[in-house]
C-alpha cells in the first residue's frame, strides 16, 4: 500500500446491547439525530439516539435488507418479500410492493434512496448462487421495475452530487462500477469499472460518497473500509477489529462522522473468539464531509 494512504482509526459506538448478526444499511437520520441500521437475518431496524446513547429496535417480521429515510420522516425498507413503509413513531409496518418473483431462497440486500425520491434495492440468493439476484427500483407511485438483471449479490450503491452517475457493487465481480444517468435518474448506461478489489484484501460490499467525490467502500472479509479519490485511487484505509465489514455512511451534525456496520455471521467459533467486536457499529472522523441521505418520496402515502 502506498505511503500516501492515510490510516484512520475507528471506535465502537454502542456496547450496551448484543452485536448485530448481520449489520447492514447504515443511514444518518438528520431530522432525528439518530444513526439507523438493520440486522438482516433477525429482521430488525436499530436506531441509536446519539445524544443519549440509547438504542431502539423495531422488528419488521421478516428478513430486512436495507432502509432509507422518507420525506415524511419515516423509513422505507426492503424486506424479504418486497417493500414496506415503517412508521418511526409507532413501529407500524405497511406493505408497499411485493416482489413478483416470490422465492424463499432469495432475500433483499443493500439499498438506498436516490436524489429523485425513488428507492433502489437489490436481491441475492441466500446460498449466494450466481445470477440469482436483481436490482429493483421503487417509484414514489409504487411502480416497481427491474433496473439490472441478473446480478449475483446486489450490494452497495450511491449517486454523485451532480446526479450524473450511479456507483454500484455486484460483490463477486470484485469491482465498483459506475453508470452514467439520464436527466431523470433512469436509463443506466455506459457501465464501466471505477475500482477493482483484490480478493485477498476482501470483497466489495456497501459504499458511500463524500462531498469531494471520494468513495468509501466496506470490505467483507477485509477488516477495513477503503477510501478512494474521485478517479479511483486509494487515499485512505480504516482498519477495523472485525473482518466482515458491511457498509458505511456519513453522519453527525456536520456529516463529518463515518459510521460503519459489521457482522459476525459466517464467522467460525474460533474467528468469533478472536473478533469480540464483530457485529458492532463503529465511528471515525475521516477528515471529509459526507452527503445528506436522499429520501424516498412518500408524501402521497400514509402509514
């Protein structure tokens, strides 16, 4: 690794609750000053009130892949069977859309809202079999379409501040890809490689962008988050005491904190013994600012 690469330290943010089995989809809720994430296999949404340190849990009743804030102040979620709206006040869950290809061997994975108010989320085979997944796009009027098909492990995605590009990970490719967008945010085209990850250093998982055009990539099996410059050059590395790093997002009052989720799923007993912090969420100050989370446009819906 180049001597110019910055090494950044991270610390766990919550230690008074059990760790997440498969923590994923971190997001900063700026209107509530809360850090939220999901525990996929347990079907839980976790919300950390940063000021008090208290964690609140909302069960959704099935596996949950990802969440995003909505314009009305609630959450949209991708669950095993489709998409739901979650009332953050009551915990009530309302069905929005159901996947036509119902298959108990398929589950939702990472997702995020785009700058136009849509929610994108992808699927994967629970057994990780090739080409079992797809990337879906949920419109505010609840129309559901397939944006990419097939994929194997649909994973991290985010949009550039100028709304001209979408970054996307299909984990087994060991790449972060970049698409050009039409003015309305659709019409994915000109797919190309932004960065390639050596398998020995981990596999690409969730990601987030910063205001300078840098990209921060979680590495499953890699004990790290890697920070890339706008041209795909490695500029920073955040070492973590857990191998299965799943995703990251910017948060805090100035969007200068990077929150990171991890998992203990798929670790052997011996590995868990040497990684007691696996499944914890972490936080660091990487020296750049993030973008505010996009919100799904639910203004015409009611929970």
